[in-house]
C-alpha cells in the first residue's frame, strides 16, 4: 500500500492557496496538506483548511524547512502573492542571507528560484504551481463575458506581442492597450496599478488588459493569475476586455469571474502563443 502524499504549501495572499487545497482534496484522496503561512500576507482562515499550519515572517526559510521536515513534507508548492514592500523589507535568516549573497539580480524569479533550489537540497521537491489546477487553465478562444469584436481581436494580438517582449526582459507580464497604442506596462507596482494607470490614460474607452506568461516561465512559483479582484479593478478603470494566454494563465473563482464579466460587460479571451488568437 502506497504512502499518502504529504505536500507543503508556501502560501501567500489571495484565494490561490485555498483553491489549490480544494483541488488537491478532490484529486488526491488521503493527501496531507501542510501550510507555511506568512504574517500580514496569508488569509488567516487557511489554517482551518490544512492538516497542519505554522506562521512565519517572510524570509524565515530555515525555520520553514524545519517545520516541513517535522511534518514529513517531501513535495511543496509556492502560491499566492507576497507584497512587494515585504520583499524589500526582509529580515532574512542566515539561510536567506546566503541566498541573497549569491544571486546577481534580486527579482522574484531569482529569489524564488533560489529558494526552490534550496528546498530541493533538503529533499523537498517544488512542484508546478498549477498542480491539480488544469481545469483552471482556459483553452484558446472565448472564455466568458461578451465576445471580442474585430477591433478587440486586433488589440489582443497587438498587446500579446508587446507583453511577450516586456516579460522576456523581466519588466512585467501585463500591458494595457487601446487601438494599437500601449497605455501602460506593468512593472514593480503590480498588475492592479498598471490597470488603473492604463484605464485613466485610455479614459475608459475600448481599453484592454493583456496578461501573458514569460517565454521561459518557471511555473513552480510564478503563474499569471486572473481572479475577481482583477475584474473589479478592470471595471473601476473602465477596461472592457481581458486577454490571457491559453493554458498558461490561472483563472481563479471561475464562477464569480463569469458573474462579474456579465455584470460589468467585460470579455475575457485566451490566446495561443503558437497559433495566435483563438477563434
């Protein structure tokens, strides 16, 4: 008889960790889920959904590894946001100090990649953050809300090309466009701030958000996500279309997203990076 899987969840902000827990329970009966949560970041209700949970400050890597070992964790996932201000206001333990000393560029990819490698050295394999979540990765074509017209499809293709270029240089994975003009490019401030800035410049007319994955995306810790908060921010900014990358963008709380799309008349369309706009 095989032993049940024991999976650690390094849980940031938002509904992403809870979505993973629900999917893991459905698809992997008997799984033990162990949550490493962060003060001021993780939803406090997450502990009630896990088999074991402990709270940490951001960058207490050594303590987190000891906790995982004590619970028998051999696999882990990293999901949910960590506030940018916390990434720049670290109080690192010795283990994280050693990581910081050896990485040349201190961005999310290098830092989280180094942490994943460190966990691997300790016998904890970091899985893709889309594990158990295939049904949250929309295929190419219309996803929900009003279908795109000819003008929107053209902007979708245009914005997709631009977002792929900016993401390849680690600038950001989202752009806001209107009629072939780039209104805003995501940088360190995050997607929501990019949406608000683009909406203001576009004055709420035919404005579109385009969100993609990087060409060499490390899906262990960096997955593009669209959820209800994205929709609410878009609605407030006057954005009327959202383009995502097919099979490489997580759609969280799908039913609620569909309701918000209908309420605010915002369409979501998925593009295939190889074949272009799905129709």
